C-alpha cells in the first residue's frame, strides 16, 4: 500500500519518469472543467514503483489514490491542475498518462454526480474519451465512516435505478449504457471514494 492516500495539493508539476518511452498525445481530457495537455508514456517498472519515484520529485506533494490496476497522483501548479495515471500493462511495465492544465480557470464548475449521497464533496473530476466511450474518473470525500458512507451510497444508487453487478457489495453498478466502478477507502476523518463511470456509445 502506498501509505497516506490523501495529501495536500502540490505546488509543482511532475516530470515523466526517467526511462519512459513517449507514446504521443492522449486525446481529449478535462479535469474539473479545465482543458488538459496530455502525454502518454510507457516505462519498464510496476506502477507503485513509478508513483513512488514521482512523489519524491522535489517540490511535489501529490494526492495519491490506489486504482485496481495501478495508482493515480494529482496536484496543482500556478492554479493549473496536473494528473498522472499509472496502470499496469504487461508484467513489470506501466502505461502512464500525464495531463497538465492549459487553463488556469475552469469553463464551468464540476458538479457531483446525481448518484452521490448528500454531503459528498467532489475533489477531482477527470473526463476522457476512449474506445470504451466517455469515461469519468471522480474523487470524493465524505464525513461519514466507510460503513455508513457505503450504506448511503448503496441506497442512493438503488433509488436511482442502478443495479449492482453482484451481491458482493459496491464494486460495480449498471444502468442502461452506463457502468459505474467504485472503491471506498477510509480517511483519517471520514471516507474517500474513487468512482469510474463509463458511458458507452449506441
């Protein structure tokens, strides 16, 4: 485990890890309503090792959040957000995305999704488009402990017509052409939620 999951936003911009191979432009991305310049890269290290190296870069104090197959880091530089997503590819290698804000201010404030319980605060809203369709990565915090927050979340999803993929808990929900993948984690005070929402085409 990476240790502390949430930290204060950074005051500097990260660099691509040493030895990374540039894979070019990553398509359309918005973070909290801000247009992002995106670079894709690949490096022959596992995601947690890459993330540890990035977090140790001078001047960085990023938010860190584990993903099912990697880790996400984000921060702020000159009022412009940056985000790095690191995912495991083949054995021992990482596929990375580094997004840096082009705008200092958003063209519209990002709002919490309709399925979030009352009291959930949206910290990060990452909107991308790929072969799956429109993909939204969102990071929330809530004052309730994980058990209470999970119950509130489940009740809200059910009330809005979402169907759980299994009886095993909150991990995946479906509604029409939308798939919602959820990870709830404990914070020092309250809970955190990483939500990945995929809306496929017709």
